[in-house]
């Protein structure tokens, strides 16, 4: 099998070369090409456009990247878009391997209409996101981020939004919405704090070693002191956390989203934070990215904001090609 793999600024050609050696040991031919941008920021800008508008939103203008692509049986990509332009040129293509959990940068429907199988790398950054989620919970509840910002302004800050009720995680009820790779790791990590962990996921049967299953989101939200969501963004889950769900939260509750902005009605979240109906939130993904300078989030003191960082660690990027190769080749046996 002939494989062409496209590196970028975060999964570099060198990482691809090291991670895809199993294909070569299997007798496959692997060629590595480079879709790196001048800066990581410019790469992320293209990635944001693709995630918001689809795989055909960014055209591949460097024809060297697509040279003789009709000869290849498999394309492997992390961020480079594989839309109709590429698929039409890759006439012998049988597989598209995506080095990420989602497949936003691939025109999946068009590929499947051509008989091409699209394979993602589920859970490839699960640990990165889970660890980040725990960090976001601590940053918001214990005022770590906002205190750091004030200290850099030479302000010894104590006047926190939650100054009269700063919680500990131990003894609290943590509600996890979505209990796949990431949700299960979050539960494992937070159990070590002495928290009670509950989860909602209609596709997971029974209780987990670290968590108790709850039959409805509304029941989970009513019980939880901290709520964190880890679902995929689909038509079914769009705005699954809306005004009605926020109305069910305790006034002392914290809401964490390190997943996808489409899961949450942003306007409703901003409204409940402005009104102080929940204690606070920590948010890593937004409807508009980069976050506009006039965003209402920036006027709020009871929210911790980060720039879509949860899954981005050197370890996650470095290990993904090897993980994909292992899974693909195991499935062929």
C-alpha cells in the first residue's frame, strides 16, 4: 500500500516519520509531506475556519503537496483539509486516516460516496483534555488564573467573585456529561480528590469503578456542584446545555466546557454568569474563535477563559501517529 502523510506545525514531518514506521515494517511505502504554516497561529486560524465551515473551506494551493496523489491508497492527516478538491485528485484512494478524535477537516460524506473509508484516532488526546479539565476546575474554583492576572498588575487580589464560598473538591459532587475516554479519565483523576462522581451517557451501560451512572442530564445537573461536559458536537447534542439546564443548576455550581462550544447555548451561559445564577464557569471553546475583543465573556469576572488549549500537548501530538498505525494495522489482521 502507498501512503502519503501530511505533517504540520504540531505533528511535524519528523514526528510522522518516527510514528509511522510500523507501516514501513509492514511493507508499505510511506511518503511524508509538509503542510506547516509560517506560525502555529496561522495554522490554527485555518483550522478554526475548517472546523466552523467544513473541509472545503480552505483550498490547498501548493500543488507540490498534491503531486501524483492519484498513486496513493491512503492519506494520513491531522489538520490539512481533505475536501472534494483532494478526493477528486486521489483517484485510487481507499483510506483517509485522521490523526485526531474528530473528522472536521475531512469531507466524510463525499469520501464515503467514493467508497473511501475515513478512520479517526479516537481518544488520542484524552489524557491531555482530562488533565486540562481538572486544571480548569481548580483555576476557576480557587481563583488561580484571576489572581495570577492581578498579581502581574501589582495587585494583591482577594476580592474574588466567590470570596464568601470558595470550595474544595473533596466531598463535592462532580457531574460528568459524556463518559467516553475523556470523561472516564476525568472521573479517575477527580476521585483522587475525594469527590463523589456521577455521569450521564446514554451509550455507556452501568456504573464505572469511579462513577455512578445517572439516567438523565437534568437529574445530574440538579445534584452536581461542578458540571463538566465531554460530548461530541452533533445535531443530537447541539445546545444540549441550554437555558433550561442552567436554570436547574445550584447557585453555587460551576460549569466547565473543554469540549465543543456547540454543546452549549453561549448566550444563556453569559446571561446566567452576568446574573450570578451560578458561581462560575471555565471555558476553552467558543462559537467565535479567536474570541472577539467585544465578546461579553471578557466583561465577566466569574469565568476562566482559555484559547482552545485543552488537547494541545507535545505528548499527544507526538504519540498520535504511532497510535493510529497500531490501531489500523491491528484492524487489518
